[in-house]
C-alpha cells in the first residue's frame, strides 16, 4: 500500500470515529432536552427521532438506542457532578476517552495492544455489573503474567499498595468472568463479560487484605458505580469457601440459614431440621440451598443433569458457601416480598 493510500485510510477511519462521536453527542443532547421525563417516554421519542437523520446514520443510532440508552438517560437524570453528553459518549467508546467521566483519584494506564487483542468491542457497551476477583497470584507481575499466559484480560487491577491499574477500557468486553450469568436487577445477563467491569485484587485468597488496598478498591467501586449506575446487588465477587454442609456441624449457622431461606420464600423448610433429613414429605435444607445457589450464586453452581426426577449429580451444589450466606443476608435485609394475594 502506498503512502497516499495509508493517508486516505487513516483520514477515513478518523472521519468514521468523528461521525460516531458527533451522532452520539446529538442523541445525548436530545435526551438531555427531556430531563425529568419518564424513561419509557424519552426512549420512545429517541427512537422516533432516528427517522429524521440521514439513512446512512440510522444503523448507528439504532444500535446506540438498543444498547446504550440506559446510560444516556441515567447520566442526564441522576448525573453526578461532571457528567455531560461529552463524557457519556466518551465512556461508551464513541469519542476520545480523555473526555470520560473522571475518577477523583489516580488510575495508572497499563493499556497496550496485547490487552486490546485479548478483549473485544461489542454493541453492548453499557455496563451494569461489577465483578471483583482475587488474583491467586501473590504479586502484580505474577498476575499480569498469568492473565497473558491464559489469554485473559480484566479492566482493572488493584495492587497491594493501593495503586490502581487500567488494562482495558471500561466499554470493552474483557475476558475475566467466563460463562457467568447474573440477574441482580431482574434482567438475565447470560454474557457477564459484555455487561461487566472486572477488577482483580492482588491477593492469594488466603490472606488479609491491606487497609490501603481495601480503601483503593472501595474508591474504584464507588467511582464505577457512579459512572455506570450499578445497583448494589450487581456488585459481585467470586469465592467458594464452604461454610455449611452435612459434614459441618454448626447448629446456629444452620438455623440462621434455614430461617432466612424460609422468610425469603422457601416455605417448605422447617427450621431446626437436620441439614439433609431423609423425610420424603418435605424438601431438605440442602436442596433449598441448591435452588438458592442455582439462582443467586451461579459462580458456585455446577451444571448438572437431574436423574430420576430428584437425584443430584453434584453434591457440591448442596453446600452453603460464604458467597451464599452474603447474598442471602443481603436479600433478607433489602427485599420486601409482597403479601400473598388470593385470586
């Protein structure tokens, strides 16, 4: 390819990016003009407005409304100081990221072509989930090497000394959550990587976290919650510490778990029953925990084939994990179940 051809190609790419940025700004300004109005009404108006644009611009705008409207609307209607149509479009990757919603602390740039090659840009750029991992590896260099060797990626790493590194832009799809599924806000997300921002904390998983690291992680999560309007139940972690099973004789914990499962909605549990009672007239606590893990703790649930109607393939699914207890406690504290209505 000649030097002139390269120049033409570069200009063409720049014009395409500029066009997308300009179109995003126009739609963001349009949404801003309806500040305070109901989400469904504003979205309907935004969809209707697309037909006023040139035909060549309409595919981009359709995708913008389909995949990014939530952030456009929420940036306008629950905006933190510093959120503007410009930051909205930069956060979503349509404009230069130097205009993104800025963090009130230092983030060290560790982006490179390697991380771009091991992440992807998809239409779904609106992030609704934050996933926190611990690295297993003891140091930052070890963590980075492990990610590279496995062909994985993550948006952020929080080191032991509290320094925060960005490897992948928020709007990109990093490869950190596997085939995770989450439904924290009532919407089933079966591609957690696409809809989440991943954070690795440098820790082997069996040691205390330094205060400076905990503080940095808290700052980062608070910033990302504001930037992407993430609900508390959509901040999730991956851990598999078993705290209750038929081999763990902790009557106090058993009754606590049974009571909260019962109050949440598992009305077939009898508080005080043995963990794996063989009574045929009721479902065991273990099976209730399996049902809870299946719905609320997909990280610990092992996919299985049920045989003969009730035979469990994986006994691990019947165990209570630390993760199970944390989510059960949160649901118990924050969920107001409706009263039963007879129709």
